[in-house]
C-alpha cells in the first residue's frame, strides 16, 4: 500500500480562534477553551463558558462537522498540540484565541483519520522535534501548515477510522451509561431526602418538620475532615511511580477518580502530610476550583488543596457522597458561589445535613452501593479499552498493522 507524504497545508485551512476581553463576559455564544480539551472526540458542550458576541467578529469561527481544534498556547507546554474533533455542525459554538482550527478541504483526506493521526504519539513526537526537541511553546498556523504526515489511500483511511472508532464507540457508550447511573442515584437521593417522598412517606409522622426518627446535623458532625500535603517537588525519589496523588486538577467528568496527573513513591508518601486514603474516600477541592467532589477509585494520597471526608458514624461513604454533593451544589447555586470562595475546616460546620432513620439510610446505601459498583466496573472497562486503543492507534498510523480495504 502506497502512503503519500503531504503537508497539512495542502489538505485544508487553519484559522486562529477569537480574541475577546472581560467586556465580552455574558451569554450568547459558547466558546471552547484549553480547559475543555480532554480524552474526548467531542467537547462537553454543556460545560462551555459563554460570551456576549457583540463587537466580536465570529462569522468565520463557528464550528462545523469534521473540524479539528488544537491547543495553540496556554503557558503549559505539555498541552500544546492537544487536539479535539468536532462531530457535528455547531453554529452556536466558537473557540478561543488559545486554539487553532483545522478544516479539511481535500478529497484525498478523511477528517476523522486526520483527527486520529493527531492523537497518535507519532504526531506529538514529530511536533516536539519541530520545536528543537522540546514541546513548542506556541503552536502557530505556519508550523501546522508545513507539518508533514504520511497519508494512505482514502479507502485505507476509512478502514483505520472504522477500527479505532470501534474502541471509542464502546468508551462513549460506557460514559453515557455512567452518567445515567449517577444521575439516577442523585435523583433518587433528592426524591427521598429532599422532597421527602421516600418509601412509606404517606403514613410517616413528623416531628419538628422532619419525619419521625430523622435529625438535622452538619457535615462536620458525621465525617472526619482530613488534610493532605505535597512531598518536596525537587526530590526525584518522591515522584513518578505507583501511588496516585489527587489534586484539584484530577476532578474529571466521572464521580470516581482513578488516574491522577501526578504520582508519588512510597518515600514520597512517608515524607508528606498525606496518608494513603482508601478507595471510596470522598475528596472535596478547597482552593482553586472550589467545591468539586469526587471519590477515590483506588487508594491514593492527596495534596493540601483538598480535604478528605471519611465517615465517623454508621452512615456509609456511598450515602455521604450523594448527600454531601447535593448539599454543596445547593449552597453554591443559592449563593452564586460566594459561600465557597475557599473551604476551611469550619466550613463543614456550616453545611447542614439531614440524617434519615437508619433503616432508610441503609436502604438507600444498598441502592447507591450497587450503582457505584456498576460505575466502578464500567470505568475499569473504559481504562482497558483506552489502553487497547492507544496501543493499536500508533501501529495503524505508521502501517505496522495492515488494514483490509
């Protein structure tokens, strides 16, 4: 099979993103920025920031199916060149000046094949070499336009896309199932413990505006609020092996966190103020992006910008995850975020928590534990699928694995 060497500029056009200021804060146009880039083929449009488009020329920056976005610059060299594929026309969405858009205009290239090529290590490695052996600090249209790639015939591109898409389709289907499972558990919690429509509510007696046997406490009353710490960053013996190290950067889209951006060693754990927290420990971010709540999917340590919440009563971690998440989200929404500019230990003494009768809490825990077990299993499947995909991807892209056309 003949692969042709071409420059990207021969296949399509590049266009920088929007430049806007604080004066454009508002609503009307969704904007993709660097923080929205992740291991997704398409962005989570519901999480995008918005601007008021008045006074900003957006006519040529709306997204179309097949567009590919690159991180151009954001001060983090490790993110430069990270890419994202747009599956559908989105005239309501643009992208910031820290991004570059590529739009395919050639009949000999398949946009999704190019998107997969850009995700393969061969692309990032070659891009790095263009920067003199280190990641380019500021990707630009000139660099990308002259970037050489090996392009197989169109039929082979489509076969490669089909092979890799099979992995991504399974991953995305599992992600949707995870989201639905979590939403169902959250809705059930609110139905029972916020709206008081729990099993047997029709005949339940009330005492002081609460069902009989229920009490009102604070989060601090029912959990130990534990802290973390960071090993010395200059000591290489403390970093880079097999213990996850949770920070606010690790609050992904799922309620569980397994992979962390940084890892520490056993020596690092011994020389920081964090213990090794068990699976299902609840983490809440206290600084930076405040009030994000996640659960540890495996034992891991934690830095000082978070708190770990561990039950000190008969209430389980599964019950407390949904209870605390609901309370924090409610207070953040009511106070427009003002309550949580930062979190300190005393903050947990101000977060009210309704404690149901033990039998009802146990009944919800059984449902929640089953839901979390399913999410745990689906998340594990996705990790294995991702490993398999990332193993196959570079081998398809450089021809080591032949495809049938």
